[in-house]
């Protein structure tokens, strides 16, 4: 997951530089929670401000949330 985030943000879209990505990965380990979500939030904030942060976190969590809700409805 981290390699995919690195490819998209650094190599493909050029939102951040390689050194900045490495610093963000190091910073993401300071806080509890999933690294990919924290890292995507930081990249989203850097790329588009607060709206980018919200959008990045929603886009990373929304597919799993939708699948879980559909699965719960199917089992109930």
C-alpha cells in the first residue's frame, strides 16, 4: 500500500517530492492508527488543503465501508 501511495503521489502525479514522502512516512508512525490512512491524509492536505484531506480519507475508507454495509444487510 505504501509503495502504491508513493508511486501515485511522487512519481505519477508529482504532488510531493521523494524526500517529503519519506518525511511524511516517518511522521505517520508518530500517531496511532493505520499508516496508509494517515499518510493519505497528509498527502491530500499537502495537495489540496483541508478538502483534499477529507477527500483522501473518504476515498480510502469508503469502499470498505460500503462493502461492509452491503454484507451486513445481506446477512441480516
